[in-house]
């Protein structure tokens, strides 16, 4: 999910490419960030950008 989001430039697009809804894709990324105790992306309603940790 993380790599797909980087490649596609958005969580919803990454989810679609993996057969997931936008909500499921977002949840997967939040869980990953929680497991790693890192914030991987800065999110706005229209833009997703990797944080320093995400790079």
C-alpha cells in the first residue's frame, strides 16, 4: 500500500489499483503508520506527499 501510494500519488488511486476501496486503503496506511510509529505521508483533501520518514 505504501509503495503504491507513492507510485500513484494518492491513497484512493493506490487502493483502486489493489482492488480496495479508498476507505480500506486509508485504513491500511494508518495501520502501517501505527505499527511503525511513524507518519509516512502528509495528507490533505487533494494531495498526498511523503514525509521525511516516508522518503
